[in-house]
């Protein structure tokens, strides 16, 4: 929705640039639905870069440090993740609105030495 408030359309590089070694004929033969999915993926990538201020978020994924047995109760998993992220339930409950929650979760630092 926010795009409608921009002064002009955002500049999005053509997905063809990602396939610069592919002959034009092959690129044009690619189904339109695939080209649209590639454009959507590029937009999501740009959004992720903006949300993370240019820092690659994949280096911060907690799945590098934590693994769970799918048979464990969700409440136990949540407790362990909260402990890992140093965000007690009491603190999260004190957050007043979604905007504040988003900012707080975004600023959680979970990089372990």
C-alpha cells in the first residue's frame, strides 16, 4: 500500500539483468508467470535489505545455534527461544502496540560469540 504514496514508481532493475548470459530468445520463452515470480522475489529481496539496513540477516539466524525436537511442546520451545533472545515474556507483554513490538523485535540482538 505504501507504494501509492511514493512520488514516483520505485526503480527496480529488470530481472533480465540476472540472466545476462541467457540469450534473448530463451528469456522471452520463459513463461510470464515465472518472470513475474522472479520480479516478486526481487522486490522481497529489496524489502529485506531495507528492513535490515543493508546487513545480511542470514548470518543472524538462530537456527545455527538452536535445534528442536518436533515432539517437544511449543511452550518449551518458546521458552528456550526467549531465553536465547533474552526477551522475557513479561517484557514482551509490556510492549504497547504493534509498531513498538516490531521495533523491539527488530532490535533484538541474537548474535552469539
